[in-house]
């Protein structure tokens, strides 16, 4: 059974085609600059990448181009579009009703459109991608996989904010959590490695956007992102958690509108705002190594905040069996892993520095120091596979 996985952004569309009988990625690629001039990059294992300028006036044109490439005699991997059994779509937000992956019919689409106000950045392009795919492939099932659904089982005291309860009822203001598909994947892999399905696991998805999740017995019990992906640890350009009065103070002191304050905290803060070197952690690391104080400070702030959340989750779960690092920074920044786990031996957390510094990038690694009670693991995430697996299970 072949599953096409689609992740639509405002001006982009990522795709992967899976053969679920072998769990093999047959092809993957990216359509960029949709609505502008258009570029597509198409990749197949053991074949040269194909890149071309193609006009993409909308998402429909992009998915039509993808299907044409997938079935192309020279560049394709299938003979006909009919070989695609279903399409899985990534959605950042499923609100309070879409609490698990679901086949997307008219009612589900109507609900997703009704909660765009909760998800104004990622919601509209994902809906556009879904509509385009349904128009081009009307005879197959389209499945939505929602990042927020992993947190739908959290206790109410973990997701309700201490503001007037009527505002939660009226506006659905609560902790939703994000990156759930990634956390679900790596937590399951960690539990499998431990041989303990009831394990207490803390997963650190660290990239340009970062979040930390506590999982017990395969269920999320808490997470660092909240009503929006802005909450939690500092990120590439996002401030993460700050005193909420900072927002109103800046609005008054700097004469900012609500939109300008939102832009400041979402796009000008975080590692970029502290370091002055942009949002790429590699550039900040290089500057820090060269002695730049602000770059050093940015990394210290990041590690400090990760450590605080990890510690709080250990208290919340009454222990921990494994700490997992994943995503771009988590998988590749060896120094960060050591810095986060430093001085946590009292909690049973210790990293073997040699193994940590020499383990291959992009591969599973157990970097636990000998004798440490808690496992420290590096597990590459695979959100697309999880989307394909949910799609398979719902449609087979």
C-alpha cells in the first residue's frame, strides 16, 4: 500500500511517498515559492536530485506537478496515480474536537476552518493543501494527523490556564501543545529500546522551534508549548515563556501595537534576539566558540531553560527512565546535550562524553554514562512516517 504524505505551508508543499509494505520512502521533495515563481526539488534513493523552475500559482498546481513527477517515466516511482491508496496531511492544530488522527470529510474540514483563529499561521495553508489534494485525488481517503492530538489526554489541571475560567469556555484558551507527532514517535522508540511500555520519558524536540514533552505509559502528561508554539524554551526567533507583563510593558514603552508586539516576540527574539547572529544554532555556536559574549549567553539561556523544564517534569512524573534528544539541534548539537545533562547526576542523569561526541549524526545513539540510572538517548525523529502509519491504519 502506497501512502502520500503532504505538509503544506503558506508558500510551500513538502511530500513523501511511502511504500508501507516495506516502510520505504520511494520519493520525496519540496515545492517552494507557491504563488510566486515556483521551484520543485524531487528526490529518489540512489538517483540524482531533480530540480526545476515550475510556475505554481496555487497549491493545486503544486500537487499536480508532484503527481506528474511521481508518475514520470524517467523521474517517477509509480506507473499511475491510482497506485496511491491514501493521502496523509500534517496539521499543527486539531482543536479540542480532533483529538486523534481522522479521515477528513466535510464535517472535519468545516471544523478545521472554524478554528483558524486558534491557528492563523499554519491552519490556512494546511487547509489549502488539503482542498487541493482532494480536488486532484477525489477517489482516495485523505487523513489528517494533528500535532495537538498527542496532548488531548492531559489532565485538565495541566492544560487549563489560571485566567477566568469563562475565557477558556468562550475562546478555548488552553495549553494545546505542538510537535506532538514527533514526540509520539521518539517516545515510542525510546520505550521500545527500554523494553518498558510504561516508561517515564522526557523528549526534547529541539530545532528552530523547540518543545519538551513528558510521557508516561505512552501518554503525554505535560508539554512546554502552550496555547501557541510561542511558549516554553527559547527558540530560533521565539522568546519562549516570559512574564506576560513584558508584553504590555513593551506595548506602552515602545508604542507597539498588538501585532507589532507579537512580531517582536515571535520573529525577533529567542536565540536571534539575544545573539544578534540570526536563528541558526550552528552560526551561534561558531560565534560563541570565537568568544562572542552574546552568542555564548544565548546558548547558556537555552540550556538553562531546557534543564529547568526537564527537572520540573521529573518532579511531576516522580522519576524518569529516559531523556531523549531529537530534531535538528537535539540530534546534532553534541555540546548542548552535555550542557543540559551536566550536574544532574543526583537525578541519575549522566552522559558519556566520548560516546556523545563521536556517535554518528542522524542515527540512534545511547550516550548514557556507565552506571547512570537514567538513559540518555539520541533518536532521529520521523514525523512523516508517523503520518503515513496513521493513514495506513485508518484506511487499510
